[in-house]
C-alpha cells in the first residue's frame, strides 16, 4: 500500500498534490463548504426572500424576530403569528406586535413579488409565502427595520450584492496583477521601472481622503447599477498592486529555471513560455492570493457603504444594512439590526481560513 501511494504521488500533477494536501486542512475544508453554501444563498437570494426587500410599511416598524412555528394541533403545519396594533399607554402610540391568537399558515413554493431568477427568468415563485395574509403580516425571521422592511429578505439581497462585488473586483485585479506583474518581470528595463513606480504611487495614497474624493466625484444622478460598477472598478484599480508584485517575483525566479531556458532554446514563443510553462507552476500561489484578496474586497465595499461613501440606497448591501445599526438609540429599540454584522464576520473568517489552507497547500513538496 505504501508503495502504491508513493507511486501515485510521484506521477501526480502539482494541482493534484495541492488538492490532496488541502483536504487535510479540516478548517479550510469546512470554510470551503460554508462559502459554497453562502454563494448558493446569494444566487437564489430573491427565491429565498419572503417579502419584497424594498417594500415599506409603517405598521410593521421594528417588529422583533418572529420564529416559524412548525407544528400545530394537526401535526406538521408551518405558520407564523399575525400582527395586531396595541396602544402604548405611556406614549399613546399605536405599536404593532405579534398576535399569538391568530395564525397565518405558510405555503412552500408559492407566489410572491416578481423578480428575475439568475437575472434572466421572470418568476414569482418563492420558497415560503403566506396563505390568506392580511396587511402587515409577514415571515419576519430576523425582524424588521424602521421602515418596516423585512430584514431577512434584505439580508439575502445584500449578501448577493456584497459577494458579487468581491468576485468581480478580484477578477479585475487578478487580470491586472498577472498581466502587469508578468510584463514587468519579462521585459524589465524602463517598463519594469514604470510599473513599479506606479505601484508605489498607488500604495502611498492615503485611503480615507482618496475615498472621500472618489465618493464626491460620483454624480448624484447616477443609477444604482452605475454606482455599483463604479465602486467595483475603483476598488479593483487600487487592489491589484500586491498580486502584481507577487507575480513579478515569481516570474523573476522562474526565468532562471532550466525548464524555461529549455523552452527558449526549443524556440517557444514568449507567450507560450509564460502561459504554458511559467504561470501553471505557481497557479496555486495565485489561487491562495486571490482567496485572501476576496475578504479585503468585501470589507472595502462594506466599510465604504457603511460610511456613506460606497453604494447608496435604494441599493442593498451589508454596509448599507449596518448603517441602520450605528445609532445607539436605534439599537436600544431594535438590537436585532446587528444581525447584519454576523454574515460579514462569518464570511471574512471563512475566506481567511480558506486562504490559509490554500497557502499551506500551495507548496505540496514542502
């Protein structure tokens, strides 16, 4: 058996060796499964939403989280309690709370608000909808905010927006980092000098004043989609420098390797040497770098939106949801608004653990 294993490792590719070593990192594997689940939630965000995330209703302002009741006297029969108005005798304000004496039953795969599945297919099907609901009734799993908007539905859509910005931003910065880092190492001379000086200038810029200027430069009449793409591109243009230096260092180290010199002597073109021989030899390092860059992208968007410098309402992202939780008086009335911070922490930790596992597995011979 030992001989079979040694033969298997002897003929394995670098990616196979990386995967076998990565699988032994239990925390990284758990993080990978968790992130896959989170991205699936993001893909089916509207399907999982129980209400229109933009719909407001003063009757349901600051409704506390309402658990789903899965059983009644007839057995398995999921339902939630209805909403009723109660007069606060101290403030004489009409407050809407849960009415435990009225049950509203849940239908699975029912009809709700209209959305585009995968951005292409118009549909109204949702995982959970209410049967014979009255105005104000809802499946408030995580409660509601000041305007009566369902926090669960908004969190699902916010997860899609924030994670998508991270993926798109990392894709752009990956392209720029590999391209410019490779050009810098391969051609050297004045080209290398110019790229390295550009990297130093970008890295020397103070972050907060830069974001303040960029936020002021975005026109107020831009649509949500335009601001979304602008923020994504800006974050990407400022995040490629680390990867570019990593790629440059790897290229410089590989230029002196025997297999590169043999490819040059065999008449291989510069492009073939780069993409066929050099890049695959440290692809695992690039994957590890990207997995560590993703949480930085997500944190950047969340922080900017939280400070009012990123996405703007009616857009929904983690940062915008956390804006509602920055007021102490608001938190005293609705502490459940802080729930929006939990997915941010969990996803960032998962990405960091995944990056650590990939970084450890990137050198399978080590």
